[in-house]
C-alpha cells in the first residue's frame, strides 16, 4: 500500500507546494488546516507520517503532537515551524516529535528527512558492534528465554518491528522501538548514552540529548503501564540498562 502522509498546515501558500512536492514523491497525501481535525484524522488510522505546523488556528501544534502520542500514534511526526531556537526544538522533541525543521526550509531537505524516517520505521533495529551485511530473514528470530526467576510475557520481533507484553502489542514510535531493541539486544548490560544516540539517531547528531531522555521516559512509562516483566533502569552518568524483573519483585 502507498505510504500516506498527513500535512497539518493552515497557510495555503506553504501547504499547496508542499502537497505537490510530496505527491511527486509517490506518497498519498491529505491536508488539514487545524489541530482538532488532525487529531481526528490520525485516530481514524492509515496515516504513516505527519508533517505538523506549530502555529495552528485552534491549538498549538505541540499540543497536537502530545495528544497524538498520548492516543498511541506510533508513526513519524515532523514538526515544521518558524520557531527555530534550540529550546523550541528540544520541547518539540520532548513531546514526541521525531524530527524538527525550521522555516524556511528546502523541499529537498524535507523530503530527505521524510524518506529517512520512513526507512527507519521499516528497517530492522541496529545492534551494537561492527556493521555487517544483513542476512535474509527466513524465519522469525527465536524468542529469548527469560532469566531464571523472571516473569514471562515480553516478546520483541526485530524483523516485524513489534513488541508485546502478555500478548498485547505495545504502541511504540520508530525511535522507541529502536531504543528498546538495542537495550534488549544487550539485556542486563549498560548501553551508553553515546551509543544510543549514535545508533538510534545519528552519529553526527549535535542536538540536545534531552530527546533521548524524553524517549526513555515515554518507553519506561509504556512498559510500566503494560506491567512488563522487564525494567528500564538508569545508570547515572553512563547510560541505561534493560533487565528482567524478578517474580518476587
């Protein structure tokens, strides 16, 4: 099925060329001009990525982003805004955006970021260590046996990019899944902040690492809400560790 993008932009002068450019890339495109219709449209399903303006007539785009994530939307969100300060960027990422592009921006850069987000959403999660050619997936990866005394019920499928707790699927964004998969691959070991930023975001990322803290916070809350048999701990000054929770914990 074609990838469907939702453009949330109230300015016709910006929205019209944006819609045309995205359509030329072969994506299905819908456009709404306010926050409430955007929230309602995403709730209907079938939206793979949202291009979100912040200066909307009925509500702030940050509130739209926050509501989409609170409602369980796991697709990509790219914020498009004239607010170009670092603090604005950090706040946008903290509330759940995957990327942030300041106006004015080039359409080629925007489309490159859209392609990168969509690739990340469909590729197998990266793991620590030297890069090697990926083998063809011929069968589901074996399920990790829990450590002695651990509660059963957590399963992660890297090929399908899905995770479950007690049979119920977790609604994860692309970056939340990548962080969880990398920590799960190194279960019980500390994964440094630098490794997570390089593997999940980009080795050339120069922005604030608060986006990592926000992602960890959302992921930890989702695991707790699902009563997952794993714990996501912080090792102060170093990084994070995923561990099996003991049955008597």
